[in-house]
C-alpha cells in the first residue's frame, strides 16, 4: 500500500483473487487473495494498513479469479474458511464436489474489513480463454493487476 503520489502497485495472479483498494484520502493498496491469504486475513490486514496510512473510507475492486464451478476444494480446508468467513464461501463444482467460492470469500473478508466492493470483474480465470489459469490448464503465465495514484 502507499499514500504517495506518482506510485503504481502491482501483483501477479493466475487463479487467486486480485483485489485493488483505494480511498478518497489518496491511499491505495493491492492484495493477492488466495485461500491461504484469506485464511490468514490478507484483506483485513491490507485495509488496516491503509487506514494506518490515513485512509478513511476504503473501496475495493475484484479482478478475474477462479470461481466455484471450477474450484474443487478439500473439505477440511473449506471448513476452516467457512468457520472464519461464513457459509457463503462453500460452493460446489460442476460435478457436485465441494468447492471454494473465492469471490464470495473475498466479499466476506471485505465486509469484515468494513470495505465496500465497488467493482467485480465476474470473470472465472479457468473458464476464460482470455486469462491464464494454473488449475484449469497448468499455465505458468500470470495476469498483472495494477493500481496507481497519479
């Protein structure tokens, strides 16, 4: 995160959720939110650090990430995330197996951080021919998500 002008922040992701943050106070941030990061509180910690730099109201944008229909997930790990973020993160994949609803998990973490989601790409990286996916196609390339403050 940064409160300086003329700064750009970027992360690289394949199937994990890229989340960009901004505030009217000029503080920006970006987070790489996979299931381990969500379990560890990466969204809440990013917002807290931004508020520590003077941000008051923080808003967020969610970029392309894997969606539940393509994200079969282990029950034990899913139970941990359900306990932490709520039942809305539990999904099913196209075959009816347990899945993590990563966009729902990001929304739940944003709510815990009192941060409004103002934009959602609604794109599943595994389903999209325009995005790289490790889980769907074992592609090693990554998308870059960039936020900048002029």
